[in-house]
C-alpha cells in the first residue's frame, strides 16, 4: 500500500511534504534586491547607491523596497 502511494505520488492527510524554496528566494532577491536567509548578515534593505543597474532599475527597486513587507512566519522559515 505504501509503495502504491509513492508510485502514484498521491498526497494524503497528515502527510509531511517538503517544498524547495530556491525559486522563491531567487525571485525575491531579484525583485527586491534583498537576500533572504543570509546567515551572517541581517536583513537590511540596500541603499539606492548600492543597487547596480540603470536609473530606471534603481527607481523600480527603490519603490518596491518602500512597499516591501515580509510576513514574520515567512521570515522565520528562512532564518
């Protein structure tokens, strides 16, 4: 029976699953220019002078940083 669930890849009640967060972390870093879950560095928004790219990209990231708010539960998962 257990092999049947593995073969068909069926989720059942109280099943423990693991989701890879790498695509989300990459998107978040590219979108907000902030790295999630950095071991040695606290989560600090970069200064506009530190952002690389054209002026248009700098303005977009600066606006996104003002609206950015990461949920506490999500931040806890990446810590």
